[in-house]
C-alpha cells in the first residue's frame, strides 16, 4: 500500500479533522483554571486575561481535498492567532493519518493470517 493517501482516506481525514476543529473551538479556560494559573506566579495578569478571552476561530482554518485527492489546509488570520493552529494541525493530521494507516495495516495482517490458514 502506498504511503500517499487515496481519496477515501482523504475524505475520512476531512471528516475527522473537521470534527476535532469544532471541538477545539469550544475549548475555554474557566475562571477557576485562570485563578489557579495566577497562583503559580508564572504568568502575568495581562497574559491570563488574554488567555481567558482567547478562542480558536474555526473560520481561520480551511480544510479541503484538492483535485489530486490530497488533503489541503489553509490558515488565514492575525499571526498571533494563526500561529497557535500550526502545531495543533500538524499533530492532528499526523494522528488521523496514523490511525487510518494503522487500521489498514491491521487489516492487511489479518488478511495474511487468514490466507496462510
């Protein structure tokens, strides 16, 4: 099996990624969490206020399948917000891809076991 995703795996990745992006946009630090972080002394009040107000904006991330059937991701917005998407998106795509190919590999191994019997 090729390491390059086929159209079916790209569609599955799009669905998985879209759902996770929605969940990320729902994340919030509550006041108790902010107050706990304040007690550590590591964070300025200004930063904690920013963190309390911060929300990931789903409209900044465009996920699509290109003409060749590959997953595409574009992020657009203010740098201080979009840069926060970078690590998350890389990790999510990696996780979704490995989850899919691990499943395919398990099926191929199962098929070899059945064929050997």
